[in-house]
C-alpha cells in the first residue's frame, strides 16, 4: 500500500484520490515502496512506463 486515506463523503474521497494521483504523477510517490519482494526487471519496466531514469 502506498496510500490509505479515508474520507467522510464520496466527493472528499474523489478529491483525495486526485491528490494522490497528482503526487504520483509529480514523482512524489515511490511505487517501489509498495513491494515487499523487489523484482528488478519489473521495476525497470515500471520506470520506463512512468518516465523515471
């Protein structure tokens, strides 16, 4: 899990989801942290897809 957020309303939940997506797109979320067992080839492909070098 990279982010777990609970909100009182659906609208607030949608806003939180957009905030998390924006943080991901800005490179502020390290998706590798969600994996307990690193798989370097898989990470390499993810890096390609999200534009990390």
